[in-house]
């Protein structure tokens, strides 16, 4: 017996009958092209959603830092506000809270970088009371690591808790958040 295997045998059978055994190469290429077009339309949307999520995270992080500062000031009244993010952080396993490590913020935020933003406490004002410096004012800032990619706006707040934005992505915060 001579057996021959032919790749065209299925096509000939399909041409004779009304049933087909699958998709043609052209149909598959058209479907792939449509999927690629839809993906290309969605990619810019995904990028802007990521920037918006990073900005929302930065605003919430500024609020968390402000709340931690209020808690720090009431826990350590002789020190006033914390002058660094590290002072608001700390490892709970290392012992009880101290002014240098108050354990009021999570480690990801006390590192100074979170969700594509860089956080910093600056513009510290101090008053010397009985030979001890007490921090009476501060500014916390959040700027994108890469303006236009990780975020578009910068954010600032101070001891009064009002959060303002800089549309250029820096620390010249003049616009109130709505």
C-alpha cells in the first residue's frame, strides 16, 4: 500500500462540501491586525491612567504625611513637627517610638519615593525654647520622578494642611486642589 500525505487534501474536501475545517490564514491575519489596532488605541489611555493613579497616590501620601506630622507634634510636643520623613518612620520591631523614629508612616513613604513621586520635608522653621529647637513649620513636597511620564503635577502642603499643585511638576505650588 502506498500512502501519501497531502496538505492540500483538507482544502479540496472543503471546497467540495459546504463545511470548512477552520480559519484561513487571511482571516487570522485580519483578526490579528484588528487586535493590534485596538491595542494601539488603548496604550495612550493606559499611560494617562497610570499618571493619574500616581498623582492620586501622591495626594493621598501628602495627606498621610500631614496626619503623621500632627500626630508627631502631639506625641513629642517639645520637638514640634518632624524635620524629616525618616523621623516619621521607623521599624516597630526596633523598640518603642522615639523622636528620631516615631513609627507613624510606612516604610515605602519614609524612603522618599513612592508611585513615581519623590517626597521631601523642607522649609523648616524653628523656635528655640529653653535651649531646645522646636519645629513650628514645614513644607512637604511631592514631585514626579520624570515629569510627563510618572506624573504631570507637583504637590505641596504645610503645617496648615492645605494641598496645592504646581502644573509644571515642580514645587511652585500655587493652584488649590479641587
